[in-house]
């Protein structure tokens, strides 16, 4: 089961280049408990990037770059399937 909507969809974030950024979402309830991943501009993010940390529903960027700007979507996945959140914009000045 993957229940209705995200309990907290990510919100738009505006930061200055070089500053950290945090996007946060709370996935829908599910059984089994869904795990959270993130997509940027439609592409799954890899936590191989050392500037990126994904913990719980949080996506943390240690130091932002202009290239980090874009549309981010929180993805909840379990055995039943996956569900995307509403998109959030990350704006870098």
C-alpha cells in the first residue's frame, strides 16, 4: 500500500551560491514504509556526489553551485510502486 499524498511536499528554496540548501519532504504512509529518493529535472540523484546527503526525507546540499538550480521532486518508493511529489524549485543567486 502507498497511501494518498505526501504528508509534506518539498517547498521552493532560494539560496546564495556557496551556501547550503535543504529540501525536505515527508512521504506518504505506506506498507512497507516507503524509502525516499530525489530527482532533479527528471533524473534520479545519486548520493555518490559527496556534496549531497539524503537522510529521511531531507535532501541536503553542502555547498550549492549555479548548476544545482532546477526542479526537484521527492520520490517515495516501496514494493507497491512509486509516487512523485509536487515539484519544488531550487533557485541559486
